[in-house]
C-alpha cells in the first residue's frame, strides 16, 4: 500500500513537471516576444523589461526560473491587463469552485438515484426512460445544451434571472455543467448495481428475509459505489472543461471564462498560468481518487 | 436368404454378460438414418454469427441505417443542390442581398420575382444564414467536415494505438514496463487543456498555406489531429496490449506453438482475429469523441477555417441570433446529436454482438 502511494505520487509529480515543460516550451515556440506588442517600446525600456522578466537569459535557464516562480505561486503578470495572474486565478477560481462543487454534488446524487432506479426497474418503463435521457444528454455538446437552457428558461419563460454580479443564480449553470457527468454516473451506477444485484450475498440476504430497502442500501448500493469512485477523476476534468463553456455562455467571471478570454486575446502568460493551475488540480484529484479507490476496495490489486 | 434373416431377427435375447454380437448394429444404415447425420444448418463463422446478433438489435440497426443515410446524404446532396457552402445566393446572375437569414422554405423578394417570371429556384430547405448562404448545404458540408475530422482522428488513434500496444504486449518484460509507464504519464495529462494549448501555439507557428489541401481545413484541425496523435491513442494502446496479453496465454496459442507455428502465423491467425472486433469498435467510438472535441474547439473560436463549416462552428455561430433564428442552432445540434447517438448505440450493439467475453 505504502509503496503504491509513493509510486502514484511520483508519477503525479512527473506528470505535473511534464505539463509545465510542455506549456513553457510550447509558449516559447510562438514567434515574437511579449513586448513586441502594438505600442512600440524604446530599446532601453524593452531591455529593462526583458531583464525584469528574465527574458534576456537562455531558454533553459528561463524554464528553471519559471518553475521556481511557480513553486512560489508566482505566475507572472497578464500581458494584456498587467494584473498579477495569481490574484486573477484565485479570485475567479472561487466562483468556479463553487459552481463546479455544486455540479459535482448534483451529478453524484441524481446520477446515483437515477442509476439505482434504472437497475431496480430493469427493462421496465422507468429504466427505458432513464436510459433514453442519459444517452441523449451524453450526446449533446455542452455549449448547445447550455444555450438551449439559457434561451428557454431565461429568455423565453423568464423563470430564472440572467446572471449578474448582484444576482448570482447558480441553477441553470449547475444544471448545464452537471448534465454530462450525471448521464455518465447514471449509466455507470446502473451497470454496477445490476452486477451487485446478481451476487450471491444479495441472494443470501434476501433468503434470510432482510428488508428490501436494507438489501438495496447496505448490500447493493455500497458495492455499486466503488466503480463510481473511479469516475471522480474524469468527472473533475469534464466539469473543469465544461466550465470553460458554461461560464462563457452564462457570462460568469470564473476561471474558465478567464481562460477562454486569454485564448481570444492571445494573453500567453494568462494561458500558461491557468493551464498549469487547472492541470495540477486535475492531476491531484486523480491522485487522491486512485488512493481512495485502493483504500475503499481492498479486492483491487494495483500492481 | 429369407430364412437367414429371420434367424437373425429371432435371435434369442442375449444374457447380460454374453459376448454375443448384436448383428443389428452392423446393418447398413437406411437413407432415413443417414439423413439424421446431415448437418441441419450451415456452420456459422464468427463474423456471420455476430452480424446475426447485430441484426436482432433494433437500436443498433436503426443507428446503422441513420449513419448510412447521413453518409449517403453528404455525398449526394452537394451534387443535387445547386448552391455551394461558401457562395452567397445569386438570382439570375445578381447577388441577392435580401436573402439573408431566411426561414426554411422561404424565398427572397428577388427569387419570388424571378419565379414569377418563370425561373426555377431550388428551395432553401433549412433557410439561409446571416450572409445569405444556403443553410442546408452548409449543414451538409458541416456534417461532412465533422465526420471526416472524426474519421481521421479515429484512424490516427487506431494506427498509433495498435502499433504501440501490440509492440508492448508482444514483447512484454522490460520493454512493456517502460512503454506502459510512458502511457501512464501521457494518459494522466489533461487532454482538453493540451488540445487548447497546442492549438494556440500551432496556429502561430504552423504554416499550412504552402500546402493547398491543408489550407482548406486550417491550422486548428491540423493541431487537433496532432493532439489526437500525441495524446488520445493511449486508451487504444492499453486496450490492445491487454487483449494481446490475455490472448497470448490461451491454450490454442500454446497448441499452435507446440505444433511449430511461427510467431508471424500466430499473430495473423490467432491473436489478430481475436482482438480485431474490440479494436474496431473502440476506434468507431473515437469518432463521436473527436466530433465533440472539434465542436468544443469551435466554441472557443479555434475550429475549422472559415468559410468551411463544421457542425460545431455552425452551432456556435448560431448562438448569436438564437432568440430570433433558433432553427439555425437546432439543425446542426440535431445533426451532432444524431451522429454521436448513432455511433454510440451502434458501438454498444457491436460490442454486444462481437465481444466473446459477453457471451453467456
């Protein structure tokens, strides 16, 4: 177990390093320095600026310095707004984290609920309806779904107010963000629940006369949960990428929207900062999930 | 003769332990008896059996029909409809500026005049877009672009994944260990972020203008393919390696080795046929995933090069006028939905029909 954890952490650190390297060298490959912008700068000012941001040093040295700065939490300043990227990330991430957290909870609860219902009513009407809708949600791009939600419930019906700083209504963004993971968890829960229902210990419990709800909650659902844990890592990734889309559509100033803005404005330091931040976040979640998975199910042998 | 037969037939019942031969058992078989030995049905090959199972699955068959219709449409429609994806509608040689943003089956004033004079105008089945281009043709071309992006991405994943996975699985040992650690690392890279990052970089440094074929689809799609080639094959490589490792341990492979088969023959005759169905299914499921990635890239403004449409870029462009012209979002969105749904359902059906492990 200890050996496994160490190995897993080592792998995660290597991956994070590779992400940083790819990001840094990819951005460096773009022709033109950050100060060759619209406004002409005098050579002296440019030299001073380059010295300030270590741009006069050779590229490998710049990379080492960049890594050092990242470890200190210093992502540099935005090329377009001149703001400190660390503050931008933390400010916008608090909104994204709230949104993403709610979406995770909604997706998990509803996914487990619908998945269990589908497994328990196999081949009957509720199962067929749930399977139909979960397949439909899984085959609709998130920006189409979010746009439809916005159009129908905000604009046409007027049930939900449009997002603004004073009126932060999370209902529609959370639904838009949770739809895909929810559909996936539903299908996952259904299969693992059906698998668990066919096990011998469930038959034994039923033969003993254990109440139906107890069989479901104690014997089946608990075991059906294990595969769902493995999905937490991919779910985080999907919700983070989904937030790029959803935040932009609902005009929420979260990290995802900042990232998309950075791309449209060609704000390379912002793109670098957010990419590394999001990547480290995803890799950490994956690491934790893998370790938790191992603890929860001792049957699993991970070499 | 007759007498002898009678003798045989009336043979005394033999005692339990007697060595006396029951001559009845050595009579010639009658035609009727011979018929019983005939094989009732033809022997069924693995492929035929799978196809039969597939044809009993209505969802999978429906998806197959839908896909065939879509593919037929993207080849036939551009020849039938007299508009092209980038051409602004012209009536009688004149550019029709009033033809922008028309509803399905609507005709512009100029077109109505022309029709009143006896000219023929092909109906705009899905209306026109904001620049006065026929939307139906654009959706058809968008489907074509999206499907080919999906297809090429799947091919890249298939080729790299199968090569890498089979080398790793076949050689085993240290080679396998090193190759799989590399896969582990690539697998844990956040793929969407890397797609975006590489697209940002490649659109600056790639110069596709020199190659006319690539120019049409644009830098962003090239970077999409590059990213698929760099990152997305890991799942396929793991799958192939796992398949080869399990198949290698089967008794029939051992039997083939014992009877002196060379490894080339073992790979061709025993290993490949057993994992090819799984590989093809998983490659087919890459197509909707690539279409999704492309539509995501279109959303953040890094899709195919204009004026070439893709389903994602059409849907994204339609968001601007969504409250006035909702149909412009609905058509490409329904197409994306249909394609991904059909591929997923067909993939599930194929898996049920061809995966030997699922047979019980």
